């Protein structure tokens, strides 16, 4: 059964409205109970004010739920009294700009991206992890063994493994590591084409 565009839009609007209601319950109830009427009315207002951000996420990433996740993030990290609809909208604009960029960068703001990347990596390390994700499967063990052998055989592969480790843990990359990252990214499409021509993939 195919869902029409209108039905799809109605679905994600309901989802955003639910996220706004959850945000308000968390924030308003921290400073004292708020009636359901107040939450419902304010959630409808907030939904209308930010639905254009969901449309942007849909156009660029095909995922309106990015906005819902941003609202949940805001609810978790909000501190202090409710600051009003304008603050809510402005805060979401900043979060969505990071998740789904819409503007260019100068040198200083580009450097700040690296700062955010480090902070995001640190936060991800502190995020809850399901036990099944910690299990080392036979496939993972095989891949680790292959990477270990490749790293011992080729110094460049060893350097790439070090680079991946640094990126994963949010460390500041050295000039050499940034150069290697660019080289590896440049080599990737050539390697894919060569694997196809050799019928490896």
C-alpha cells in the first residue's frame, strides 16, 4: 500500500508534535507541574514554528525524524526555566545546521567543526551500548585478524588503522594524519573501480 505525500506529511507532523509535547513535559514539569492543556497548546505552536526544519531534513536526507531526535536531545540537555518559543526555534536551527548543513564555512568555523567532532566522539563513548553490540562475532574476529595482518605487512595500512583509532576516539588529528585522510579519501573511488575491473566485487 503506497502512502500519499499528504499522509506522509501528516505522519511526520504528528511525530514532531509528539516530540514537542515530550520536550515540554520534561522542561515545564522540572519547574512545576503544567496542565495538559498548556502542553498541548504550546506543542501545537512549536510544531508549526519548526515544521519547515523537518521539510529541510526530508529534502536533504530523506529523514524528517532528524528533527524529532534533535528535540529529544534538547530536552535532555535543557537546563533552567523554559525560555520561550523563540529560544526553542533558534536552538533547533543550530542543531539542525550541524546535522544537515545549509551554509558555507570560513576558516574559523571550519576549525570549530573539529572541536564539535571531538565533543561528539566523547559523548558517543559515554552513550549507553547494548550488550549485543559489545559481542565479538566470528566475522568481526576474522576482519580484525585480516586488518592486523595487513597492518603488519604494510606500514601504510598500519597508519590508516592508527588514523581510524584517532578519529573514533575524537582525538585531534596531526598534520600528517589529515594528509593521510585526504589521500585515503582520494584513493577510495580508484580502488573501487579497480576492484570492479578485476571482478573482485
